[in-house]
C-alpha cells in the first residue's frame, strides 16, 4: 500500500506543470474600438525566447457593424519593425506558413486571426501550438503553447460573432 502511494506521488509530481488559460476582465490591445475593456483569455508560452516572453490572447473585437473573437500573441518586447509572417503547427499537424502582414496595433500585439481564420479554427481541439513569428528582418521568434482548454477559454470570453 505504501509502495503504491509512493509510486503514485512520484508519477504525479514528475509530470510537467502546464499553465492554464487565465480568464479575466482587462484592457483590450487588439482592438481600438470601444469598449476598450472586456473579457480576455490569456495563456503564457512554455518558455521565453532570448528574454522575450509571449502570451496567446483571445479577446472580443466590437464595432457597431460587427463583432467577433480576435486571436493573437502579445510579446513582452517590441519585435523588429515591418511586416510579420508566422509559421504555426497544431499538435502533430503539418506546419503552415502565412504571408507577411502589416501591423497597425501596438508592435508587441500581433493579431493572428479571427473566428474565420485557419489559425483559429484548429485552436479549440488542439493540445499544443508551435508558433514561430517571422519578422521581415529574417529573424525568428519561436514559442510553444499548451493550448488544451481553449474551447472553454473561447466560451468564457463570450464573444458573439456578427458580420
């Protein structure tokens, strides 16, 4: 009995700890349309890259003619200026590279897509996301996220899709 308990404790405490989605009310950064405060879901990357941390973020874009969920990444430091592409891979799927996009948000906030984007559509059912930002200067910013629970985070943000 004691041996079984010790084996159980060793198994549980040796499993890697993964961050969970954090749901809170906060200031939106991927939208400049009021309301500027709303429900947010954030998830930190498993590790920083060259001292730059990253968080995935879900927030609701609201405008008189349309609303919808926004999916993006927030960095702790400004990335290189200019266009930004990215490469992403959910679980063991095929990596996908996007075309470069211009950015009009604060430089450390990069919108990856909305409910209609391929980047977003696989999020709810995935366990892991590998995301590499590809600035125009040729550098790479690789991050990995344990995204399990994203479906619940999406529901918690409570965004209604209208177009």
